C-alpha cells in the first residue's frame, strides 16, 4: 500500500514528466503518461479527467480516505 510519504515523490515525478509537455493539451499529457509512465491510454485519459474535473482539494481528501480505508486499486481496476 502506498503511504502519504509517497505522494511528494509522485508529484515531483509527474512534474518532471510533464516538464516538456504542452500542459494545455490533454493529448500531449496522455502521450507522456502512456509513453513514459507506462499507463494504458484509457487509464491516462481517466487520470487526467479526474485531475481536471476534481482538482487537488477534492482528490487530496479522496486520497486520505482511500489510505485510511486501505483502498489501493479501487473498483475500476486500474
């Protein structure tokens, strides 16, 4: 199970991955996630949709709840 300490490392990892990407283009970001982070196209699109629709406030709380309840993969199976 990932712990809260791992989140800061992930933030830096994604900042580095997106450094040269067109952050205004979902296609560009999806390409980076698929090519460099080994996400499937469907999962990459879903991740970006979650980030843009909910933002860090809501997702931070969802992360805290999932860690408190020991939910690692969730029902969607990504």
